[in-house]
């Protein structure tokens, strides 16, 4: 009986930790449709033009070859964004009628609206 309680307790703790991580490790982008951005990523530059907004972030985990880590993809998915077209290091995400392009390079990524 005690072993069963310990298993239930351990599973509950793990689930609560995962929920906390996915809720608090990401923050909405200030300018690009509220797209989730890792808290560790540092906004370097925002460019606003006619009909577009681009945000450049420094993030040591981003990679041109490997794109973004799976836990970031899960967080994006949990917030309602679905993958669209992929071209090289450029991935389009769609939510309702909004589209955001996520382009990754080594140690940085760009969000485009």
C-alpha cells in the first residue's frame, strides 16, 4: 500500500513540475502575435516595417541545423500554434488566421509577422 502511494505521489509531482515548466518557462512575444518565447532568450532587436515586424533573439540553444528543441515545440503546440510550411531553417506556425515565421540560426532566432 505504501509503495502504491509513493508511486502516485511521484507521478503527481512529475506532472505538476511539467505543467509548471510549460506554463512559466515561456512568455508571449511583445510584438509578434503573442507567440511563446523562452524566458532565457534575450530580445536583441525589433524591426518594424510596412506590413511586417521582426524580432531577433539571442538564445544559446537555438541551432540552424537542429532548429529548436522538442520541449520548445511542445510549448508552441500547447499554446495552439500548429506547424505550417517548412523551408530550410524557416518554420511557419499558424494559429487561427495568424501566421508567424520562426527562423533559427546558431545561437539566435527570428520571429516574423
